[in-house]
């Protein structure tokens, strides 16, 4: 079991959250229910996780399903397209506040394979009601430009969760083809890239350069003509593959 580490839970005035010693503005309008009624009622405080420890578990077969799991509106996509963030409750949403006997969480899954990469349980339920049947009736989750900070609308306000590590993923490969003789510079957009990452294309090692945690470039080696699988492995051993990601011609 992996554990995501954060700082202490901090309560701040609505419209602000903590980052180090600074207070930064947030747009609380974005997280309000898309109907005429307010949330639980309308929260007056925002909650920010600064040093909170939450349980995050890697995908295993016995964790794929939660009995009574209810999907919560507000699925978010990693900016690179590599990951999907799926908020959920461990039981039916209440018809009216407050929620008892249920827990909120977020499943982070591979956008291509659908494999569960990480499951996070929040310290309290998401603010969903039974009438929030789709994204037109409510949105309860958003992520930042790196997919590392999650903004969840819970029963007592806005909670922000900072992941220690974003799951490794591949979103796009450009260009998608090149000469089999090799030498093509390929840009891979994804998530969770770390310095020292290793890349293979068609089973052959390719020189890689990490630009940032979402972008890396590789130089294609000499390949046999046809579609090639790309495999990326971080120094910590986490690995992800993308079938038929590059066509050698």
C-alpha cells in the first residue's frame, strides 16, 4: 500500500487556499452546484490539505470494485490525456445533507487501458446529493495543470489534495510515425515523468530527455517496419506501456 503525504488540514476563508506561506485565490464559483440551490448549504470556508496523510493504494484485482460504489459527477482528465480522475462515494448519496456512513474518494485510471493506477480516500464524503445524476447537475472535482493537485468539493467545503507522485502515464506520441532507420525525435506527453526515466520503442532502448513531469523527448532507434510498442519506466520501477504507439516505415 502506498501512502500519499500532505501537510496539516487548514481551514481558510472562502476563495483562498494555502501554498507554503502564501494565500492564493481560487474561483469558488466553479465548484458551486449548477442549479439554483447552493451546496450543503453554500460553504463559507474552504478546506486545504497541507500536511494531511491520506491512503493511496496501487491497483490490485481485489481493489478494483467497492461494493455499493457510486460514481460522482465531475470526472477530470489529466491535461496530457494520460489519466482520468473519477470521484466516487462508497455508498448511495443522501437526498439531503448531511452524509453519514459513506466515504468519498478518487480513482485515478489509465485513460487508454482503463487500469486503476491509484485510489485515494478523502477524509470526508464528496458533497453529492442523490439528485446529482450527471455533470449537468453538479461538478465535484478538478485538477491542476500537472494532475498533482486535486480540488474536491466535500460536505464542508473545498478540499485540496497534493499528490506526492502522479501515476505514470502516456497521453500522446508525436509524431506517430517515422523512418525505420531511426533518428526521429518523438515528443511524448504524459504524466509522472521522473529524471532518469527509461524508454524502449519496439523493445529497443531509446535516448530520453525529460522536459518536465508531463513531457519528454526520445530519439527513435533503428526499428523493424511496423507498429511499435512504447514502454516507459521510472527509476522507482513504475512502468507503463502504450501498444502500437509508433509506426516505423
